[in-house]
């Protein structure tokens, strides 16, 4: 086996260990939110699929385009092009950031299907990101905004499982900040991550 192949295998092994650690954390956190076994299995399966799509992407070792990550997840959840809009410069995510952002976007899309913009014909999703500079450092600012949603009584609170997952993972794994706010007509998720912990090293 050539040296480059050995390095790729070692890198993949490291990523698999990291993914397993993330799912141990997710599974443990799910256990504290009172879900029944069938519901927990369904949610965990979806999250495994989200990270798996990032890990197994053909361009994984060269980084993953953020726009592709968002678009793939939206289309997977049967979103129609007229239901969402995306804007942002090209950002290639390093493998670790791609894994975690794929999980975050999956949580947002799943929530939109169950309670939000993807469950109501007149509602919209706007996803935007940009690189911001300040205080001598650069960061990725990501926003998911749903509008025109008729909020129902069974919609999750801002302290729900998805909100806590986003907040904890972004802070612990990417040294950033994730916030979810439930508005009268939708939900807003904003994420700030230091660029050094997000961007592919080839950038």
C-alpha cells in the first residue's frame, strides 16, 4: 500500500472514531428527552444517514462544499425549489466540520418537515452564509430562517432536543456558537464558527 493510501486510511479511521463518539453523545442525550424506543430509533437512523452522507462523499478528503451539503439535505427531504433560497460564497468544509454541519442541517430540515416550512405550502426557507472578519479573526456566519409558518401547539420549544444538540455540538466540537429562536411565524437558527475550525486546509 502506498504512503498516501496509508494516510487516507488512517485519516478515515480517525474520522470514524470521531463519528462514533458524536453518536454516543447523541444517543445519551436522546435518552434524557423521554422519547419512546421507536421514535428514538427513527431519529437516530436519520442522524446516522446525515453524517454517513458526508463521510462517504466522493470528495470527502478534499473537503465538501457547504452549498451542496445544504441542497442535498433539502432535496432529500422532498423540498421543492420554490420553497427555499440559498445564498453565500463558496465555502469548502473540512471533514470534521462537514460531519457536524450535515447533522445540524439534518436536524433543521427534519424539524421543517414535521412542524415548519416544509410542512406548509406558503412557508419559505432562506439559508445564507458568509465569511465575517472581526477582532483579528475570521468566522463563518450561517443562518437558516423559516418564514410564513403557522406555528402549532405541538411545535418544539427553543429548549428542545434539536436546539440542545446544535448548541452543544457547535460549542464543543467546533468552538463556535449555535442558537435557535422560535419566532411567531417560523424558526431562525444562527451559527458562528471560527474559520480555522471550518475550512478545508487546502483553502
